[in-house]
C-alpha cells in the first residue's frame, strides 16, 4: 500500500484565487549597476542610457584599465557623452588604473552627469601561499600575452608607419619641386654675384697697373694702394661685426645664397617652416620604421634558433 510522504499534503481552503502563489523577484532594478563573477572574470551589468537595455561588459582585471572600460561603454552606446569613475568619497580615479584594483572597493560611475553607486562583491580571502601562486600565474599569463601579441603589434605599427611615410612623402613632393626651382635660381644669382666680384677685382687690378706704369709712377701710386688695402681690411672687419662670422669666400657665398633663397621663397609663397616640420616628421617616421624592422629581424632570428 502506497502512502504519501509526510510534509507534501496541502489542504486548500477558500477559493483558488486566494491561494495564488506570491513570487518575490530577485532581478536587479533597471537602473542599478551590478558586478558578478563568471568563470573567474568580473561581469559588469548596466543599463545603456539611449537604448534603455541591460548590457554586460566582461572585464579582464589584469589587462583592462578604467579608460578602456569607459571607452568600451562609449563605443557601445553613442548617446554616452561624458563618463567618469569616482571613489566612494568623490575623488576621480585616473584612466590608467587597472580594473582589478578598481574592483577591490566600492566606487561611483558617472554617466552623462548621473552618478551610480556600484558595490563590488567581496571575494574570499586567500592564504598567503595561494595568493603568491595566483600572482605567479597572473605574471605568467601576462608574459604569454605580451609574447603572443608583440609580433602582431610590431607589424601593425610597421603598417601605420608606412602609411604615415607615404602620406608625408605625398605632401613633400610638391614642396620639394618648388624648393628645387628656388634653389636653382638662388644658386644662379649667387654665382653671378661671385663672378661680378671677380670682374670688379680684375678691373681694380688693371686700373692700378695702368695708373702705375702709364699715367703716374710707383712713388705716387704706392700710398694709394696702401689706403685701398686698408679700406678693404675695414670692410672685412665691418662684415665680422655685422654678421659675427669670419670673412671667408665659402661663408659669404652661403650667406648670400640663403638671402636669395628666403627672398624668393616669400615671393613664391614657399613655407619654409612647414617644409622643415614635414622633413623632421619624415625622418622620425623612417627612424621608427627602422627600429621596428630591426626588432622583427631579431625576433625572427630567435625563432630560427629555437627551431634549430
């Protein structure tokens, strides 16, 4: 003979309507931000301001930062204009702070000037030995992640540098052509000025010889040549006072070339400052590209040694 187990006998009194079950909801309020752990990773659940939908963000405590979490929030909901993370007493937390450190204590999340109090679940305290073991595991995972993604990061950086170099080269090409034309004209004017100086000295020497042997005598022309030589020395000294440079033919030529070059640049609206800036950026980009390729070559050699 079968008998009902004790405790399962239910006696209904009154109407069925009076005995409908009363359910107590455990779902979080729609505007509350909750933090739960799933598979060992924190799961932050919040309501998006624009879509009014609950959204979950998986956080990597040792890799994610406060800035990356806020950026993910803005990328998920374009209606999020301003975000910030504050401590319980209202101090702003830097964007470089790791999420693992943030989740140790309660904090405040500000979204579009609305402040939400976030309570972090307390994790069980681990023994010192277990804590040290976990830190070693985290360090090993971090090193593995860096090793696996270092080559990919270097290749992405190489592509970005190549794109930047192509862009800078394209911007420099018309400036290089204009600079070449200005340099050619400045060089021609400088050479013409030097030849004019040579012609003037030749004419002076010829005049002095004519006056010495055909018109006057050396007794008369000797003091004249002395004063001409002294006047030339005064001119050279005046050049040093004005320019703070020694009077040498190469320095005079370079100075005159630069004078013609800048004068021509203003006439043709050639921006020398912009050209120099682009050249510096191109040189830095080429230097960075060389460093990246050198790192990739070293990494390839290490991999070949490990295979052999």
